[in-house]
C-alpha cells in the first residue's frame, strides 16, 4: 500500500465528529470529478481554525492554502469521493442536496457542521430577540431540514429569495427562545474538536442576554394551558419540556396567561 497524505477511510465509521465534518462538507465543501479524471474533496472558508481542525481530523499532511482571507484544503481520492457521495454529499451539490444518509442520532452534530458552514446568528436589538438561520441553494435539503425541525417541535419560518444569478436560495429561520433552544441542542453535540470559534463566541455573548419581557406563549405552551390540569401541573409540564427556557417562572404566571388567552 502506497504512502497516503491523509486517511481516505475516515468516514467509514460514523460518529459525532464524523457527522460534524460531513455537515461542514455539505455546506462549505466541494466534491468533484475533474476532466482530468481526478476525484477532489475540498473544504474552504474564512475561518482558519475550522480548516486546521479538519486537517487534524483527516490525519492529513496536506498543506492549507490561502487566497485573500479564504483558507482551503483539498484531498485527491476516488474512494473518499465515492464514500461522501454515498453519505449524500454529492458532486455539483449546491442545488441538488437532499439529506445525509447517517443514523438519526448523528443528525444534531451534522447540523452543527451545517450551521458552522452556512448558518448565521444575530440579535434584533429593537425587541431583544435572537434570530438564527441556515441557508442553502437546495430546495430538497431546505425541505428536509424544515421537516426535521418541525418533527422535533421547533417553530420555523421559511424564506425563499432570488439571487443575482437568478437561482433560488432558501433560508430556515428560528427566532427567540426557539433559536436559543436549537443552538443549545447543537452545541451539546459530543464532537472531538471545538466548533467554529467565531460563531461560538457570538453564541456565548448572546447566551448571557435575557430575552425580551412579556413574550407570547408558543403554540405548544398554549396547548398545555388549554388542558384541565392545575396551574401548578401546567407549570411543571412546561418547565420539563425541552423547548422551554424558564421564562414562565411560577403558577401565578400560568394563571395570568390562562386569563389572558382563554
């Protein structure tokens, strides 16, 4: 067996770390079969720390290249190319991605990789509320992500717009407590390497801020309030729900919301 600059079998056994880097390749990666019959896998972005981690993950001796502020690393391997295609990371993928072919329990670290590649996080200072989004050029992938989040009880909004090249672009948007709960779930993924430093710093800063006062209950909270259980029991159900971040603090608050909405 000849000398290899990297481990082309790294994705043969999938775990949380492998799923995370697969998510990065889904978002900011490129897999292609060139006219010179070369099979290339490339990851490029402005954040050098992520590229360094990907190089370590691949057990690679390949050099990291830099063009302006963009860092890139490439690997030439037909085996790696075919493996990534099998996992759902397709050649010329921008508009045809659908979903990753990995175990369900690895979707969250996968989405952390997608978020590090194509996600954004901001704060609406007017209402002191979070806004998080993941964008993609693939209709199939956007619909898969939208459905996955809805199945897991995250309220999302779906945006479609035209780019300058007249191609469609799709945004999955989460706001307020929903965005906070989603990011908390992502960052609880047990990956070997630290996620993108730049976005994690923004998350940590925003995580210290209180969300706006007098927030409206979500639909799932209203469902609890509609039932015949006591205020105390409703509070217990809401607090134990994984979507809750403690903004309803007492059974008195439950009584207030019940009077207000019913």
